């Protein structure tokens, strides 16, 4: 992997961490979760994540990191552009979700 590909690869993963990392603060805005809802949510998200990973390994033949490297080699500017757009969308949309969640709850 050359320097440009590596730089694109790192930037894609940093932006990925940003737009998925913004989900955590928005979900901590005061949602009320019962233990049953938490367990069901965990099982669904774990199953979806495992299915996503297995899809890459079993169907496509490579892992997620290998696909990201190939993406950084062949479509670096497109992948970075899409990642930047997703960061902007999550930066604008998730605070709206937080305000909506906080308005639903009665803090008084």
C-alpha cells in the first residue's frame, strides 16, 4: 500500500468513527430503556453486526478492512467524499434527534 492509499484508508476509517461515534451522544439524551428492551436491542444489533461481517467474509471473500483498502486504492476520492457527506448528515441530524428525545421526556 502506497502513502496515498494508506492516507485515504486512514481518513475513511477516521470519518467512519466520527459518523458512527456521533450516535452514542445522541442516544444518551435521555432515552428510557427497560432491561428487556436493552437485551432485545443488544441481540438484534449483535445479530446484524455478525451478519454484516459474515456477509463480507463468506459472500464477498474478503473482510471489511480488506474491502476498505481496495476502496482506498480504486475509489479514494469517492469514498472520502461519501464519508464526509455522512459526517455532515450525522452532525446535522443527530442533534435534531437529541432535541426530539429530550422534548418527549418530562424532566420536571
